[in-house]
C-alpha cells in the first residue's frame, strides 16, 4: 500500500482546508437525482393505474348499456315482426274497413290501360253492421249531382268476348256518397 506524501508549507495549509475523507458534496446531487427519478416513477405509475381503473369502469358500464340496448332492439324487432305478420296485417286492414282487391289494372306510359279496372267488392263477412250507430253530432248531408245512367238496352249478351285491348281508354268508376260517416284512421 502506498502512503500519501506529506505536504509541507503552503500546500499543507491548503490541504487542511479541503476535507480529507470522501467528498459528501459530490454524492448529494446523485442521491437527489435518484430520489427524484424514483418518486416521479411512482407518481407516474399511480396516475397510470388510476386512469386504467377509470377506463375499466367505463368499459364495464358501456358493455352493460350495450347489452340492455341489444335486448331492447330484439324486443322491438319481435314487435315489428308480429305487426308485419300476414294475419296481423289482414286483421288490421279489416278493422280499417279495407277489402281485398281484385285483379289490378295498369296504366301504361302512353295513357292506355292494360286490364279491366273494377271496384273491389266487400264480402258478406267484411260488411259493416247494418244497424245504425249513434253519432255525437250528425254529419251534414251533402248532395252531389251524379249524371244519370242510361237504362240497360235489351240487346243479348255477347258470346265469349275477348279481353279488352291494351289501348282501351280508362273510365274511372263513379263515386257513391253516403250520409253516414265511414271509418276513420288514427293519423297513421
């Protein structure tokens, strides 16, 4: 082992002013840096953990809400399917006073009619009750003049006539009005 050389004179006096052991001043900034890094890391971990927990709670709430909304959507879809079933549509149409239509007639772009337009006939099962209904305020009677029809001619009916041609002009059926009010809809 080596010994330190002894200093004499002015150098010895200066050496006494400096600390002889390991330097505390050089170690302090390093210790402070390590403590600050560890403290910052712990605080960052705490903040990160808190935000992850908050996100986890939000995720579980959103999953629960999604499940509820999916159940509600399925219930509404079952209702729509029930209302769209053919028997439900037929029952609702009867309640509104609708009757099944016959063979359709089509209007061509040039204004001619293809087919024979006919008024739909109400079957006996669909006819309204002939008994008078009580009305809170009677509707005013409206009279619209209708052109008289010619009496039927005594000509014999034709033998198996062919279907009308596609160029036959369309004649709308004459409307018939009654003084009794018909069924109303609820705005749908």
